[in-house]
């Protein structure tokens, strides 16, 4: 089990090392989706809780820190 996890971490590290802006871009994309959903007529849990906004900011910040480390 630890061998598979180690291989997965190695693969993700190699993948993200060449695409440093991918994770922050995904975070910004989540924030943009939250912005668009706020103006749709039917409010859902995603709109009321702003969960996509919060996840997007966290992912973007972690992505910037990860890009700096790689």
C-alpha cells in the first residue's frame, strides 16, 4: 500500500513540477464558478455557503506555495 502511495506522490510531483501554474489556475477557476453561480436564479447550498469560493482560495494559495517549493 505504501509503495502505491509513494509512486502516486512521485508521479504527481513530476507532473506538477512542469506545470507550476495548474493548481493556482484551478483555484481561480473555482472562484470564478462561485461568482457565476451567485447570479443564477435558484440558490443552492454551493451559493449560500460560498464553499467554492473558500475552496478556490485555499487551493490557489496552496498551489502558489507548492509552485514556489518545486
